[in-house]
């Protein structure tokens, strides 16, 4: 992936090395939500996260991040900058204004306006504060545990979370949240799947437009991105964690579905091609 020459975003909030076994909240020690393998089991972090949050208070001792993460941070800033440039252009064509989110880098545990979470939830987007949260160690898991190596696989993860921000800006997230609040568990899960698949499609829209404008893709990148989409499908994650698959419990979509919708955005480059909520077959 050609990212080295890209513009670096300044919308990075680096909280790495802050936290540990407990985090100060409102003058006391807040409860750490233990969301072990929540992301890997396909559980929506916004359902599990509880309570308020914000950055760790001043004066908290910060541990130095591992030196090997320096290039990863630079990579994230470059990809985030590219999503900002791309979505600003896409929104302008839709006669809308794109407001870029912040991306929070953290290690082990973090507070957001959606609550307190450990890195086990994986990368997530909090609509309440319009921030993406990422522990860079997830990229190691993506490469080693899920066998999805490659820089474009990592970029896909970031672009997927930015896709949720796009959903938030254009009002989709609010409508889905309202529908889920009145739905049965099975119906709510089905809505979540459509939401996640649309974010996959939006990740593809970013890649298509960024490549046409800045030629970011190299040989093998598309395959790496599709492999990453397949690697974190609900069916594959459930089979790894439980030994069996429960389709009604899917919240992100199967491997086949995630690949299909990422490919849809990648091939079309059009937001209108990503209406998973009207699709008869996912």
C-alpha cells in the first residue's frame, strides 16, 4: 500500500501508556468493564460499554509506548488523513459537509463517552463523542491470530470504523439505534449486521475513491483487504471461539457477507451502492 507520501492527520489523540488496572473517574476508581473477547465473538461494544468517560485525568503516569509502534502510529495518521480527504470530497458531491472524527490510540484500557473498555473489544467507534478507538496491538492480532497480514488489511480496519462515523453523520446510526431499542434480540442483531456490512461497504468506497485520486493500492492489496474482511466474519469467529455457529447471534455478518459488501464499495465507489438496509439478500 502506498501511504508513505500521504498527508498525516492531526486528529490523533494519543493515550497510549495511560491506564492499567484502574482509571480515575470523577475522583474515584472506576469499574473496568471486562469485555473479554467481545469483539471476537461479534458483540457490539456499544451494548457492553456502560457509564461515562473521557480522557484520563492530568497527572496520571504514562508508560512509554513500544518503539516498534512508532511507524504504526505514522501509518494510522496517514490512513486517517486519507479518509478525511476522501470523505470530504465524497460529502461535497452529496452537498454535505464532512466533519472528521478524532482517532484515539490507547493501550489496554480506555474511557470514551460510550463507557470504559479494554482492548479486547477491538477497534470501535463511539457515536456519542464521534471518536474512533484503537489499540495498535490489534494489528498484531490481525496478522498473527486471524492470519490477515498486510498494510491494506490494517487500513480496512480503520476505514470500517470511519464508515461508522459516516453513518453517524448522515443519520443512519440514530435511526438504527431507535429501531434496535424497540426490536427483539434477534431483530436487533439483524439490524446490527446490516449496519456493520454497510460500514464494510463504506470502507470499500473510501478505497475506491482514494485509489482513483492518489493510486494508493499496490499488487496484492485488494486480496489482503478481502482476506481481513473474511477473517473477522461472525461465523469464523464463533467457530474459533465456540466450535459452532449461531447465525441468529451474528452482529457483524458472515465472512462471505463482509467480503461481498466490502467488494461492493470497492468496485462501485458509490455511497448509494451501500444500502444494506434495502438489500433483500446480504
